[in-house]
């Protein structure tokens, strides 16, 4: 017979359908979205300054995960270097990347099914 302080196993550990997970059991996840716009003006920084991956992502408006994938390609136009195991981007390199990939200099792509300038069939 149980006393009033005895609990069943389900009551002691929580019901299996319980929506609350203990704080220690929750897995911390990275924010995979595009960071907020940079709070600084990249044109006012000296060219030899270094930006973290998050700061560089904020300036060029890409996700930090995109920069991580770009670092796997040694020929990617956005250059970086590792300092104490962390990637850093020189302000000059970020400016050069932005100048090369300015949206106003790109030629518009044809909007058809073939992608080569041929018209779509009716």
C-alpha cells in the first residue's frame, strides 16, 4: 500500500506526453537565419580590420552557414583566414566581394523554361 507521498513512476518522472522538457535536456541550436543588418558602416572601418563570421554575414546579408560552406571552397572570392581557430574576414576582402557581386552590375537572366534565351513552347 502506498502513502500519500509515494508517486507512481509516471508521476515521478513526468508523463510521456509532457510538453515541458527539463532545461538541461534541451539542445541549444544555432540561429540559422540571416543576422540583423550591421550596426556599423563598413566604409568607415580601416581596411586592415577583421570581422567575425557573424559580422561579415551581417554586412553581406547572408547566413553564417553560407559563409561556412563558402570556406570549404578555397577558390571562393570572399577571402578569410583563421586566427586561433576562428575564421576572420578582412574589411578589404569584404569590400572587394561586395564590389564584385553588386546586384546592379549583374545582367538579367531570361525568364523561360530553357534558361538559354529560347522562348517557351506554347
